[in-house]
């Protein structure tokens, strides 16, 4: 999820903690647990500090080790230790339990969107993305705001508001999961161009009724479309290039970081007077006919790297960056 929604989850779980009589009855219990749940809801994303090192390090590691099984224990222990030291009169295991819940909710919510995490590391280093909830979900965000306003204004008891809120959110996640499964099963039947080897991926959008669709074929071709209220529409076809420059670019660290995190990489080659421009795009993130998540490698005529870049850029900014650094 986005950082704002993670923050709302942390605040909401602090409200839910009022059902714990030990927390609710202690003079500083609500404050202590709120600090713990907000910290727990944000801690896994501290890997964002890797941006200061390089884009490649950030992209390669974001939602990796920081979202893993050992990290769940590590974040919980560290936050519980600090908060318990600040509020020694509150049993540490109560603070620890709510902190653990906040960390787990953060990681679980990230599993349900399209970027995914390495949440099952070290058991598995695979990136897991369930493609059910958009990174920003209006229902989850707005329902948290309403519940928090009811709590802050004193209009409702948090012990009543937040169990209802999270009950609704669990139902919402289950409903979206079932809807996605139903649509995925229907796609081969409604696609007039369907071939036996085609593989479909459904990606969530801000709309409850609209989904992005990717169809991958064995001939290195992708079809990108949308599912809107029961109707499938294809909007673009793209074919990935096969070229020695593509293979040579795979050894470049920026490209390696990109390939590590995307299940839908597609490489394109442009010949230049000085060599080749290899542009890798992530098919998942088509926006206004562009693919803003890219890895670009410039190679000379002997396929030796000149420079590279990985990250999020508009087409115009990317072209400007490449011109500035090539000539």
C-alpha cells in the first residue's frame, strides 16, 4: 500500500487496541500502543532510505529483506523494546502483540497489490504479488478516515468502531479476491484471440469494476488491455526484441535490479551511431501509453556498457536524461 494508507492502518490498529482491557485501563496505555502500532505500520518501509545509496539498491531491496519473516520478528522486538522502556508500567507482551499485528498487517497488505514482497524469505526468495488491491484503495483509505474521525470527535466508542471497520475490510479483501479469480477464469473464454499457451494476468486499478489485463504469449508478445464491467478490450500489442544487446545488458547492475523485481520485463533495442540503447520496461505499469518504470542501458558497438539508469521516469524526462548524458 502507499505510505498514507499504512499510516492510517497504524492509527486504526491503535484504536482497535482499545478492546484490550490492559491497554484501555492504563493511563498511558492508549498513547503507548498508538506509538507502537504507528511505528510498526511504517517500519518495513524504512528500506526506502536505500534511495540515498542508489536507485538500483532501492529497487532491488525494497520490500525484500525488510518485509521478510525474520524482519517481522526484528521490527516487533525493536519497537516493543523502545516503547516498553518509555512506558515501563505497561506489560511488554501487550505492547508486543499489537506491534506484531501492525507489522504483519503492513506486510500482508503489500502482498495483495501488484508490486508484491519477499514476505516468505528465507523459506522462499520469490516475489509474491496477489494482484487483488490497488496500491491506493479508496475504500480502505476513506473507511479508515471515517472511523478515525468518529473516534477523535468522540462520536463513537473505538471498541465498537474499529472491530466493525476491520471486519468490513476483511470481507472486502475476500470479495476482491473472489472477483479476481472469477474474471481470470473467464478471460480465455471471452478473448477471441486466445491461444492455448497464452497466460493472463489481472491487475487492480482504482476502480472497483475496472482491471488491467496482460496476456503473455510464447512468441515474446504482450497484449495489454482492460476489463471494464464484464467487457474485455485490448488497447496495445508489444513485442519484446531479441538481440545480442539485450543479452549483454543483463549483466549491468541497474538492469539486474530491474529484472529481479518484475515478472513482466520487455526489452527493446534502438541502434544509435555510437552503439545501442536497450530499454527494459515493466508491462504492469502502462500509464498514458507510456511505461514509466524502466531500466535503460547504453552500450557501444561492442556491447560494452556506457551508462545505465533504473527507476521511474516519464518518457520526456527519460529522453532528456539520456540526451544530456550521451552527448
